[in-house]
């Protein structure tokens, strides 16, 4: 099979012929149809410090996928050959207290496909049947291939009650944009999204009914006043990993506001703790998706009017992956989807 491999400890990814993975009794083999390129894959391509410390070489990369079941392990029940599926890319352990009490997304032994284990940028993926999520007919392979980042957006957005609340999202990357669509879908009042990249703000306004603010040019406080917010935003969803965005969010929040933090700041970013204390702000760190509660919620929302299709701005054949990674790196894209069929 063809696979996009980190085969040398240097910048780049290479398309190689690899053996089709062998599956165990509790696994399935998935024939991959579509995959999404993630910011994580760009880190792995760039071979930055994090990637060098984390990623074994050689490794088949990629963790956002949709496909169909090509082979069933001996002990797998309740899944069928040919069934359309996506799946959770975090492979969990079963020893920890969190895992044994059903909080699978908090298991400290979690390993990621395409990061620590062989991944989905390939014609075939081996996945534990436990991780498989069947796709209903209404959900296309394109959307199936971005359920992983949509899940990040849903997990973060549903961290706090958003009904009737004023929500600030910092960072209009694909995940911030999808979080804005979710906040709108579940009944927030005002949804404001910020970025310094106008292309992405324009995309946000196309995908969701939001107020998109370029904080390099516009004053966020003035925008919130013009919307009639006198005391500030109730909930903040941090989706940029940028220090200035975080500082701006803390200032823009109401007393007692709540922040869900998905963005990953580089290194040790300074935090103005006294502002957080005196504003009585609650902060929740968000990692991955809730396994499998987030999957149930997002599929239900997609079946009931949540539409994030336009966040996919570029589609390439897998063989043209270099173009896909180039456009990802340019910052001039939403999600980029590769076709393996
Ligand atoms: P992305 O890098 O595509 O988007 C981040 C956006 O933030 C960019 O558009 C950038 O222009 C914008 N930005 C930069 N400075 C800003 C500022 N001062 N104010 C507002 N916006 C600013 O990322 P993504 O793929 O959408 O992911 C969002 C974040 O979530 C990233 O930090 C990513 O690493 C992180 N992430 C975390 C998890 C997790 O499990 N916690 C999972 C996936 C992604
Ligand atoms: Zn991802």
C-alpha cells in the first residue's frame, strides 16, 4: 500500500510502499478514503523540537480519517465489512483509575495514531474495534475525515453552558471556526471570533453566523460595546495558543467568566494570575475529545443542522500531498482533505 511516512529524522514526509498492517483479534482494518491534514502533521513535517521528542522514525503519519471496514478481527462483533467509519485516534490504556472509571479521554497512557503509533495517511489503517465510530449515511467521507478536529471544537465548546451566553473565541483556525459554528448551533447569544489573519476571519463568517474581528486592526472592546455587551463575554474558548489572545480574553471576560483552553501555547507562556484571581475566572484545559460522548454529540448535531462543510477549503489527491501541506503552511486555508481512493 501507499503511505505517507516520516522515514528520516529531518523535515519532510515521503510517500512509500509499505506492507498492509496485520490486525489482531480485536482490531479492524480500515480502507482509507479521505484524510484531513492537521496542524500536528505540519509539526511532524517540520520536525520541530516537539516532533523530535515525540515521533518514532519510521512512522506512518495522519490521524484524521474516514474509510470503510476491509477486514474484521476474529473477536470483533457488531461491525460489518464495508461499513463506513471514522474513529477515535487516541488509543487508550485500561489500567489507570480514570480509564477504569470510564473517563477514557483522561487516560495518561493515551497514544496517538500518526504520532506515536502507525497512522492513517495510507491506503489501510489498523485500529482497535473499540475506537471505531460508524458513519451515518448523511455524513460524507469529507466530513468523516474532519470529525477529529470537529471533536476538539465540540469538546471545547460544550465545556460550559452556552445557551444565551456571549462567547468569545480567540483564533479562527479550522478548530476555532468550527467551535463558533457549534456555539451558534447550541444557542449562544453573541459569538465573536478573533484572529489577525483576515482570510481566516472571512472564512469564519462564511461557515458560521459570527462577528469576526481582526484584532490587529479593530478594538475588541468597541466591538463588544456595539453589540450591547456592557460587562464582557461570559465564556471564552481559546483556540490560538497565542499569549496576546489569552491576555485579551482575560480582559474581555465578565467577572466570574469561564475559559476553555484548547490552544497550545509554545513553551512556558506567562499568565497574569492575579487578573484571573480578581476576576474569579474558571479555566478548564481541554485535551482531545471525550471518548465517546463528544462523538455522539457531534454526530447528532451534524444530523440536526450543524453544517461545517465550508471549513474544508482545499481537496487534493493523496499523491499531491506536497501541495496540501504547502497550502496548510501558508495560513491561507481552512481544512485540507486528501483523497486516497
Ligand atoms: P491554527 O494554528 O490553524 O489556528 C490558530 C489561529 O490563531 C491562526 O489562524 C492564527 O492566525 C490565530 N492567532 C494568532 N495570533 C492571534 C491573536 N493574537 N488573536 C487571535 N488569533 C490569533 O490551529 P487549529 O488547528 O485551528 O487549532 C487551534 C489550537 O488548538 C492550536 O493551538 C492547536 O495546537 C490546538 N489543538 C489542541 C488540541 C488539544 O487536544 N488540546 C487538539 C488540536 C489542536
Ligand atoms: Zn488533528
